[in-house]
C-alpha cells in the first residue's frame, strides 16, 4: 500500500482572469507544485482532478472553455492520471476509487481548490472509503462566502472548513511538513509517517 497525491481542480477558472477567482490561488498553486515535485522525486503517484460542469448554462467550467484547463503551473506528465469530475466529490461518478484501489493506495495527500467545496467533499468521501488523508492547508484556496446577509471572508472560510476536517476526517498540516514526511519515507509500502511534524491548524 502506498501514498498518492490528489491535486484537485487547480484550474484557470480559479485564477485572476477566470470566471471564479479565489483568494490566494497563485500562492496555493506554488505550494501544490512543491508537493508534486516531491511526490515525483519519490516515485509516488500524483492524480490530477479536473472539474467540468454538466450545466450547459453554467457561467464557469463550461465544456471546451479555457477556464477548465489545468493551470500552467500544475500540469500532468505522460502517464500521470487525470480524472474528470462533474460534482464536488472527486469520487462521485468517476474512476478515482478504482485507480486508487488498483494502485494499492491507502494514504492520500489532498490539495487544491476550493477548500470549502471540492476539497471538503473529496476529503470526507476519501475518509469514508477508508483512506488515511492529509490536507495541505497552504496548498488550498477558497473565497468569500455569504450567508444571512453577511459576508464571511475567505480567510475565515478556510480556517473553519479545515478546522472541521482536522482530527475526525483528516490530518491538516503544511506543505513543508508533508515534504519532510515524504523525504522520510523509509518503508517499502510508501506510508506517510505521522512523525513529530504534526501541526494542528488553528
């Protein structure tokens, strides 16, 4: 059994100039790129998730539109899997679970966009399927939300959703600490050690 990296929806639509720009997508992508480099260096699988809307009247992620393209900073190499999804949960109506089971993956590192939607839905589903998961807090991005006439700033959305996931569904930590874990992989199974680097996201 081994560890895989899930890069969820790091697509142009979420960056400046896209139909749904987030707060800090460029910074999150920089950290995701670091994770990707270390997974490749350690010969661990990386799976790219790409969202495409099924709604023909959607204002974002329309089939064939430039916004659905993966951002230029995060591109798969030949042989790396790309999973197309149509729902927040990356497992729903996709072959993701089959890919992971076939690859004997037991642990997941999850990063990408948006924290409050597809990261949250995918992490919870992964846990329910029995995977041990880590979410890279600084490699995720989200946006302001509105409820009951009030705006919830992106920074608060980020903290609230990561805090809700941490401990019960996943371990939430930083890219730097995950890189250290990957570097310390010493067993043939490719497990991520919990080590001393555990970080409780405030």
